[in-house]
C-alpha cells in the first residue's frame, strides 16, 4: 500500500490573480483550491499587467509576491504570470488544472481570462467568499475621508450613495458591490491550524489590531516567529482598536482580522478579542515565554498603565525591528492620494462585470427557450 501511495501522481493545482491587498477572501479561495489537489502553484500578475487590464494596484508586485508566499496553503509562487491563463502556462508549471472563484475576471477588452482553460476542460471553480473584495476594502478606505464613526459605543459606517466606490446599495454588480461578510465557527476551523504547543515549545505572544493585513505585519510576524516555536497572536476588539487609533479604525472588523491573521503561515493560534494589557493570567494560561512588539508607538491602556508592564517585570519583553516600517495608515494614505484613480478603476470594473452578467443571462434565456421549443415539438 505504501509503495502505491509513493507512486501515486501528485495533483498540481494552478491559481492566478492580482492578489492586491491580500485578504481572507483570497486565502479562502486558495484554501479551497489546495483541497482539490496536492500541490498549489500560484501565479501573480505584474503591476504593468494589472494597470493595463484592471487599473492601478494598491501594492507593488514585490509586496504582492511576498504576501502570497506567506499564505499557509501556497506551495510555490510564479512571478509575472500572464493575465490570460493559457494551456502553455499550466503545462510549463506541470499543473493539471486551473482553479478560480465563481466571480468574473476579464481583460481590458472584456474577454474572459479563463476562456482557454475552460475550453480545454482544465478549469475548476470554487465558491467566492461573499462580503469581501479588494474593491470593497478600497471603498472602505476612501470613506475614511467622510464621517464614519458614530458615538463611543457603536461602530458603524455612514455610507454615501456612490456606486463608484462599490460599497453601497447602488453598486449593481454582484461581484464589485459589497455584501456583508457572515462569520461562522466553521470558517474559523477551516483556517485554524488546530495545533497546540508541545510542553517543550517556547511560546511567543504578540498583540495588536493587524488591520488590513499587509507586508509590514507579515515581516513583523516572521521576526516574532523566529523568537520561539509557537506563535500566538492576540487581536484586539473593534472598540479597543478605535480607542487607541481613533478616526474610524479598524477598517476590517474583528472577525475579518481573525481570518486574515490565521491564513498567515507564521501564526499558530489567535486570541480573539485579546485584552489590551498583557496580563499575568494571559501569560500563565498560554505558557508565554516571550512577548514581542514592533517599533510602532505603544499607547497606554484606558487606565493610563503600560500594557506591557507585566512582561517587562518578568524580563521577557522584546522590541523587534523587522526592517519594515509600513503601517495600516500608510496604505490608507496610498489610497487617498490616488482616490480618483481608484474610483475610476472600481467604476470601470463594475461596468465590465455588468456587461458580462447581462450577456450570460441572455445566453441562458436563449438556451432555456430553445429547450422549451424542442420539448413542445416532441
């Protein structure tokens, strides 16, 4: 039996995309793709290709390559993958078939980017994660320039009617328009490693917002991961994040941030709604040996006390320099600086999706009528 298993051909799966502002929707698509085979190869498009077909990306290609490599289900990244998936691309990477979500991806000319592999029968589809997209996240950030946060106890978004943001009820495309993400325990289980630290493991603890999970977070978590054997990430509640970051942060709610962090290959466990102050109880419960923080400023707790007082007293607090200074605020500023470009990009994307959806419905209607006529004639 073991000899048969060894000789069994590995199924190699191909995925490709922009993977701009990598979020848990991308990760969930890749998780589903990996489940269809043994090895997952992911092609990432260049900035030039994305700008030509879709509009300006938020992240550079180098940043996007790094983010995709860090997703726990990805085995290999192919840089500069073509925007239209060809059979040659699959063959060159020894891939059996291509996998994509059930949303629409088209070129600048409105052509389905997967039409070649679909025609050859080397295409599989997985379910898109409703409620999140790069377009949606860009829209949320653009709304930072408007009134967003209401009161001190309720976190809500005041949406203005603007279909070019793709975040309100006037956005008509089912893919660009935003729908609410509905978290479930099953989704968390699917993303979780399910591992527990061994008695001999050195447990490392870090905490923060990890909002709009980006390469700055990634480099910090990689550095923290190197400090021990088992990395636990504490995620603060939305209200706590808003207390110390202000404005209308966080951009992503707690459930979304949990999945984004769990998808990272350096993370073993997440504490959902972790206390802002790292307490003795928390450290003892998780058998934490070292607590790390990056170079960003540390805000005091709501009572004015240093949140890292206990680990400092225990002599196990470390400041890490990951070599990356990127922050969530930097990304928001990138978006706001190029606001008009992104509004045009979102509007253009929606128009193309609507045109294709309309054509698909028309084709389906013609087929149904044709079937009815055949049935009547018989």
